């Protein structure tokens, strides 16, 4: 039960572990669950040392409202976290990704993420978020195209006299 707030959360957290009167800062490195009961059976921690880089998985926090969503598209999140290498002093709860300029049919890729003082370890071309066309928007576009095509055919015979 003591590990519940640390394990069952999507947020990145730093744990303070007290052993023999000494306090250590650490992050969860690995978790193991019982196959049958699904109860937590083992936790590995990685001690944070100020002058040594650490590899951590930080969740993404999407901010703003996409222009593509305002135009009727739907935001699809492809990745919820990124692997980074950095010094412990630069670790934070999440990496902020601004989506204000994301257009319809547009993508934000790993290479577009700005994370100061962090080296992102994920492949740079992987999409993180995209705005896709909704079924209603596709239907409206096809109806508009059909109406425009029908209007052009009706106008042509009248001009032939």
C-alpha cells in the first residue's frame, strides 16, 4: 500500500527513500507484478546522483487547442510519454507540447518537441499527435464537392444556346 501513490499514477514522480537515517532521491526503474493476482511483487529504484545523467520516461502534457480541431478535425494522441536522458536537477513532472499550430491532417513529431537540458531518446520521426478528419467532416466535404459538380453541369448547357 505504501507504493500505491508512486506506482498507480501516470505522473512522473521522484521518491525519497530513507535508509539508516540517510535520505536518497530515486525514481522507479522497474516494476514486477504477480502474474495471477496482479499484485505488486517487486520495485527497483534508481538513485539520483546530481552529477550523473539518468534515463527517465516523462509523460507529455499537451497544451492549447489545435487549429485543426477548431476546423472540425479530431486530435489523436499517438504517444503519451518520451524517454529522456538528463541530469536529475532538470527532471520535471512532464514535457509540455504546444498544439496550437497543429492543422488538419498535420502531425507533431518527436523532433518537434522542445525539452531544454534533455536529450530525447525516441526516434525523431515518430508522430506524437495528429489531427485527422472526422466522418462528419468527410461527409460534408463530399456533399459540398457533389453540389459544386452538379452546379457546374447545370450551368454548362444553359451557356451553349
